[in-house]
């Protein structure tokens, strides 16, 4: 499998979002959900709509899931952008027929990993993004921007289930000579 890059440029991220939103609300949601949670594509595709809502029908703040490798329960925060994208998408589909969040238009199954790759990769080409972009770029983009905003490499290491901080730095595309200025403002 070929290594892909994180999307570092916010303008590129926004142009990709705009393109995907015009193409399909589901595809837009896939991108937004991925870059805001850092979930692997295999974990994203298994999300069921009902898992995002509580018994009162309100969207949860955290999505909990069982890790594929270990079966341990983990949770990811659903920020405002994710919640807005989910709501927007569900407003455009027949909610009674939606089992999976990223459901195929033909079957009541999630889209395949290959289809998800085509969606992200083709959109990146269409908006003129150079570099290797694929489904793993979503998690890498999340990690890169979280690190850039001051999230510790130890937290990201735990989030991605990496065994060393250097593995996580390599995954998000930070090399030893690259220095990223982070702004940590406790504002006491």
C-alpha cells in the first residue's frame, strides 16, 4: 500500500470540502468526519446512524466504538463541524432507510474502502492538490493539525495506537528538522 500525505494547507482543505459538498453530502461528511476525528477509514465506514444519537434523539458529543484490533472501547469527540455535517447529510436522505452513516446508494451496506479512496483521491485531483492523497490522509490531517495546535504527541500516539512517539510523528508527516510553532495560551 502506498503512503499518503496529510493535508497541511487550510485552503486546500476548504477547497476539498467545497468540492465534496457540491458532489455529495455523504462524501462531504466522510471527509469532515475523518479530518475531525482521526478515525481509520475502516472504523468510519462501520458507523451506524443510531450510534450517533442518544435515546432522546439528540446527537451525542462522543462517538464510542470498539477498536478493530483489540475490541477495547474508545471514544472520539464530535465537534461542531462534524455535527453540522451529519445534520446536513441526514436532512438530504431518507433517515428511515439509513443504517450506516456512509451507506451505499445501491445497497444497505457501507461504501467500500475502495470507493472511499476513489471519492477522496479523485476530489483531491479535481481541486488541484498535488501529492499523494487517499483515505489515510484524513487521519493524518487530523493528527498534523492537532499537533500543530498544541496537542501532545503522547495523546496523539495513544489516539492512533502507535507504540512510539516517533512512529506518530512519522505518521503525521513531521520530521526531526521540521519545527512547528505551537501557540499554547492558558489565558489564566
